[in-house]
C-alpha cells in the first residue's frame, strides 16, 4: 500500500447521495498448527463454478434507495506517518458504508464515519479518542488500525463500554476484553509466515521487521515457533522509511544462508524496496525462501515484483486471497472498492479486505438493533456477534465475552504468480506453540470453518 497523507482531522459524511469516482471460513480442535479444513483451497479449486454477477446495490437492504434518517456516528483511528500508513483500512470501511448508505442504510439511517489519523504519539492518540467520543459523539469504534492505539486507549474504551472492531497491531488489541480484530496482527501473521517456512524445512529463520514500538512483542511469537522446531532464528529491525535497502537485503541473506528463510514484517512499500534490492543484487535465489506477514498480500506488491518472485515469496494471508476466490462476498468487495474506494490507495489486498470485513460485521450488528442507536445498544450488538460468516476469513467470526480476543487464528499462504497472489497453502491453524494462541483457544475454543461459498 503506498502511503498517502490525510489531514490530521478528517470527517467524512457518508451521505446517501455520495458517489465517489471509481478507483482503479471447521478447524479441528487440535492446537498442533497442522492444516485444517481448507475453505480457501476449496474456494480456489471451485472457482470455475462462478457466482452470479455482483453489483454494489447488494450491499444494502433497499437497492437504490438513499438513507435519509439521522446518521449513526462511528469512529476510527489509524496510523499515518512516513514508512507506515494504515489508512486504507478505515478508508475501505468508509467505502462500504457509502455503499450501504446509497442502498437503504441501516433501517433508513446512514452511517457517518469519522476518521482520525495519528503519528505514534500517545497524547495525540488519546486526544483523538476523546474527540471521537466528546465532540463527534460516536456510538461505536470500527476500523482502528494503529501501532500503539490499543495500548494507549484500551482502558478508556473499557471504562466507557466501547467494544472495538479493529485491525490489531499492539498487544492490547488481542489481550483485552474490549478489542476484537478481524486480522491476526503482526505477531500472529509473522507466526504464520515462520510456520510455513519451518514446514518447508528451512534450516534457519531470519526475521526482520520495522523498528517501531512493539517489536519485542511481535518477535516473541516467531521465536517460540523456531525454538519448538529446534531451528535457530536471527531477529533484526530496520528504521523506516528504509534508506539503504541493498545493505538490508545483503545482511538478511548472509544471516539466513542457502537453506535458510528470510521473513519480513513491513508495510508493502517497505517490504517492496527490500525485495527489489534483493532482486537487483541477484539475491532472490540465495536463500531457500522468502516469507512475509500479511501486509505483503497485495496485488500492488505482486505486480511491482514481477515473475522472478513467482513461488519464491510466501505471504501469510489473514484473509482469503482475492485473486483466486470467486464468491459473492469477494466480488462485492471488489465492486465496492471500484465504485466507492477512490481513497484506498493500495487497491485489492489485505488492508482493504480488513476494512471491508470490519464494516460488514458492524453493519450486521447494527441491523440487529431495535430502538435507538446508542453507545449501549451499539456496543452490545458488536459484542454479541457470534459465528458470523464474513466471507473473507477461514473461520466464523465471534466477538464474545472473553478476557482476550484472537478470533482470526486460521489462515492461508499465498505466493506471487505473474502479478497476482495465488494460494500456496489452504487454511491452516496458527500454531498454539505461541502461548497467546494457546491461551485464547483455552477460553474460546476453535471456531468452525467458514462455508466456502
């Protein structure tokens, strides 16, 4: 995803008449991390059984009827700074709400999403949260994607009774009662990438990530997996934006060795400069494989890399791969992105899928409410979402009354194939060797696999 700057305060009214210009998943109860039922693979294999054409009017209950009632105010906070931008996620949620508003809204009410951006400044992030609550009077928070927002605001949301639907990064996004993410976040996604490399018998892991708050928390997952497999792991960090990608690529390859694996945890632009440097220096074949956490799962990166990386780079995909999944939901996602997603700079990929998924969960919850849309009613509805088929995840998604939340812990691996991302491994549980995955499954169990159509 290419970074793009928003104003620090951006309020977007998704009125019914909005018309933006077009832009461009049962896992077994075992915690072994072995491959489970594979809805992603099944969806890929059966893609020839094409679903009927999808148009954006299917996002709402009254196609073509604009919502004109009192707006339902929701809010989001996202990191947007040099080297790290997550704004595509709330922007895609925004696009989904625009579609819903143009097709009946929520019982006639449009959704109004307020998006705040921040630069990893705790005081700024706390102020953003208070702005959303005290000034914008939001009744729910969806689409939060920030390096440290969960750490800064978790106690604030708990105090006020908000149950956040987000894209997690910081530990508190997964270890507290009031946050449930649609993604695995950098730790568990990096687990997935390292898990795949270990399954391919890599003799050593080099794990490199951006030098931002939380690196120790993230690195603990891959370290646990490598230790359990008796495979050495080297931990690296890089300042972003990366200024000397050649040196980074050389260091990674030298540390990994010819039978080792290099696993990256960066946003797409930063991962791309490392991979392009490796290609320029002829290093792409000097290791057994390259891996990456979820942000690399984007056509932007696959197209930029070209065919030399076919079946050499393996990306943990927390959501079903859009290029090879032909379902009504995936087609609706693409249609909404095309019609309403002009602010989504990264196009088709995991970040925009996350925003879509958060918004569809929120709409599903909002549609269950009878009576007024208040902080109490909206957050009870969010928390009450159970076994919801998002059409984007390997598992059914549940919020629930748990002390921690990792509702997405079973995903796929993709690889570039001539500018597209295709499935290399179907839905597979993230290993409970990571103690936090084990803790979550001990209280919440293992969710059923989502239907494949």
